[in-house]
C-alpha cells in the first residue's frame, strides 16, 4: 500500500504494543519490522508476505485507511522479477503481468476485482500500447466511473516520469498514459463514435473541457491530459482528464487492465 512515514510509524507502534519486535519505531520498514508483519499475518491466517495490504491495515486500525478492495504496489514504477513475485503475490494476474512486461518498469494495483498496471514506456504510441496489452492477453484500460478513473490516475500520479510536459506556443501541456478509448473511423467529429476497446458502453467520460477537439486529423485515441494557457509550470497540474490524440503523438506510458 502507499503509506506515509507517519502511517508506517503507527504500524510499528501498534505491532510493538501487540508484543512484536519491530526494532526502532522510525517509520522505516527494516528486516525486524518485515518479520513482525509476517508473524502478524500468520496469526491472522494470511499469506506471510511482510508487506502491508488493506486487510492488515484495517486490522491494525490504521488512521486514514478505510476498508476497501484496492491497493497499489508502489509510488513509482519499478522493475519486478516474476520469480520474486511468485513468493509475494497470490494473484496469478500479477505474475502474468510481470512476465509479459518483463524489462518494463510498472506500478500495479487492484480495484473492483480488476488488476491495473501502469507501464512506464517512453515515447510509446497508442499502437505500441495496444500491442503490449494484447501480448499480455489483456487490454488497455476502460473506465466506467469517477472512482475508477481516480484510482487509475492515483497509480501513476506521483511518478513524474509517466508524464510528458511542454509548451506548444499557446498552452503548457501535461500528457499522461494512453487508455483504451478509440474513435470509429469516419465518425462524426469530434465526439461521435468513441468506444472502449472492450466493447463496453461509454457511460462515463472525463474529457478535458472543450475536448475532444480533433486538433489534428486522426486524433482518434485517448490519453490522460491537461493543460494551462500560456507558458506555465505544470508540476502541480492534475492531469486526470482526457484528450484525443493521434498516431503521430506519443506518451511515456499506458494503462493495461487484467480481468
């Protein structure tokens, strides 16, 4: 789970109160703390991973954590060895994702029973993203609610590498990962014929205001995107909205959904 330093310290203090040897309650999870978490998981009848998930957090009554079916792997994308994950993760989809995306830095998380993987892949086109998902026998993410959109955006929000930023002469833009939204060829521009690759109905959208706009012919694919007028600093700009882009555009990542 994504835990703050104070939450980590709170976990250590709670485990210590329960009689577990956590070493120093400094907010850093060293070997003693990991062993203590594993022992606590064993006492609960859970898989002994040494890592805190939502079940452990709720049992420890961790402040700021609510009962949920979502958890994420890390704050930033990193390489995962599939063999190492076999001893840590019980979800076969996670192992499959690490295997088919071997060599790519990823962040993964579960929401609503589905596994989402944010892949860091510099200068990737929409077709590159789509092909990567197909190799994994999965698909680029479809999004059906604000909660799902917020969760997916939260996967990669703190990893600056997942965004491409710049100034095009009129706006300062922040481009995020590709998602599985495509416009049918010949559809009425700019809003006609948009559909999820899965065939799911488009009951929810989160377009940036006045978008999609078919800025360039062939802007038929969607990514996370936001901009500010003028030459501005986009470091704190929340790019959880979407824009239509074309085959000539690239991103630094994409979101793959495993069911």
